[in-house]
């Protein structure tokens, strides 16, 4: 849309203002209103940034109407069924899929960074025994800048790269350590002979007195879930990472901020909320009753795991994960899981009920991921932690992209002020 513009007219004054249209390689154009306040003396109001493009990015593209998700141009359906998680991580970081030597080198690099500074054990010991793993994750990731401060210059491209690799490598180790602290078991060290997802499962479930060898289906499921959760464009946590990073904060602080945002039940906590909902429904015979409650706008009950802020069609990730969910439950001898039966009944009704179909409230990725995690033996308070491990790749990719942008500037949203107008201070005796 070179040289194309859009004209905004203030009907109160009759004044018109012309602004350029910016377009990417795919997707809708955006009106560049950078100079709006300077020219017209007004701001735009867009709660939740529903119609605001906050940046240029070449990492992930979503078409919510068509149910399309692309990582660097590659459909999620292809990557989820054909690639490894570290292959996708390399793609998100570098823009292209690695060839064989590049992938081998990258895998070795990440593997060699999985160890934690031994003094971090003392930091972990400071958390209460029943602290939520997400609270531990936020604290430990934020503290990494105190342990790895040799490469913290955000203006040095090599320093940024080292920090990105450290974060991708160490998040599984920290997550597993948070789990072990929570259950009172010794922390397990990473093993350099295991692949990324298998190594994570090893650190989660092995003990010093008994090894743990994940099944192929367990490793496959973890690999798939990590790929599906690796990035999702400018969501709440990614935008948080970008906003924190725009001030020049160190990468560990930025990712800790992203983890904090992800913890919210409307974002990364959604799959945990799905399990809570299924437990509340309790039995297949109760499904219809709760579906009616969900339709009642005056009833506080809400169906979790249905619909999506961006997708106005079926979540493409949900299609893939549903198939693997069946495989996991079948191969892990959990086909009689009542929660899975309940979930399938909910899906069946939601996909055929006019109320949900008309509103396009289709099952999303959170609807199935929690059931898979439970089948793998991962407790509910670790679900969002799993999400954070996967999403770290997306977060650091966006952080790297932003920090290399010469036009990067500190984020500073505006507001519509509704408070008191200027008034004078009164002595306390006159109030």
C-alpha cells in the first residue's frame, strides 16, 4: 500500500487529517497515527488494543477469521507434525529452518546451557514448601541477572544472543526444580544425552534412587504441546515482555514480567481453569445443566476452554492437539479417564448447539492441553509453568526482534482521565 493514506475527519470542527497506511506481507493494513496528537490534539481510545498494531514483526501471523497460525510463514499444522521443538525454536529465533549441521550445533548449544549455577539452590530453598511453582518461576528467572551478569548489555547483539540461549536452555531446569521443591524431592540435574523434552521429563520425574525413562508418546506429546505454545503473536505476555524490554531492562527481568502476565487465568492459566471447570461439572449427566448455566448471562458460571480472543473460527492448534490427546490417553492406559469423557461430551454439545455455533465458541488449545498434562502425571499447579517453558522461545524471539529495531522506543500508552480537575490543598483543620 505504498503512498496510500486514510483521512480522519473531526465532525465537531470539520477538520480533516491525512495519515499513511502501513501494510505487511499479509494481513490488514494499519493507519499510522503516530502524529495524531501533534496534528489533531486528540488520542485514540482502544481498550485491550483490539484494533491497535503496536509494532512491526516478522515472527508469527494469525488470521483469526480463517483459523490460520504461521510461524515465520510455516503453517502450525506442518511444524507440529514434522518438526522438533528445538527446530521450531531455531526457526523463531533466526527466521529460517535450520539445515542438519545448524540444528545439531543449536541442540548442542542449548544442551550445554541447561545447568544452573549451584548457588541458585540456596535461592530455591528460600521459598515456602507449598509455594506455587509459578511464583517460584517468576522469582528465580528474575534473579538470573544476579547469577549471569557477564552478558547483560542489551545493546550488544552477542550478549542478547547468549541471554536468549540461556533462557531457552534453563527454563526447563528451573521449572522442574520448582516442581521438585513443591513435592519435597531432590532437584535432578539435566542430562546431556537426552533430547530437550525427554530431558525435561527426566528432571521432573526421576529421583536419585530411581531413573525415569519417558515413553515415546509422552515425549511426542510434550514436543507437540511446546510447539503449539511456542508463540502466538502480540498476546498479553508477549506485549508485556516487549513493554518491559522497551525501557532497556535486562532480558531476565523482561521474561520474568512475561511469566507474571502469563499466570493470569485469562491467559496461561486457562488450561488449569478448564480442569477446575470439569471437576465442578463432575459427571457427564450434569453437562446439559451446566451448558444452560453458561448460556445465562446472569449466571457467574463460564465455560473455560471455548472461544478465543483472536480466533473467530476453530483454533487450528485444537485440531492437532485433539488427535494427540486421544493417542496419549490410549497409550498411557487412561482411556477411562472420566474427565476426558466429560470433555468430549462438552465438545460434542458445543459444536452442535446453535448458541455456541452462532457465537463461534469452539474448543481452543487449552481445552485439551490440561487433560494431556494430567495424563502425563503433571499436576495442575504446573500447567501454566509448562506453558511458560514453551512460550519463552517466543518471548525471547520478540525481545531480540524489538531490541534490534533501530526505531525501538520506550512504550508509553495514553489515557482518558476521569479524576478531579485541578484543586487546591486544604489544611487538615479545614477538610
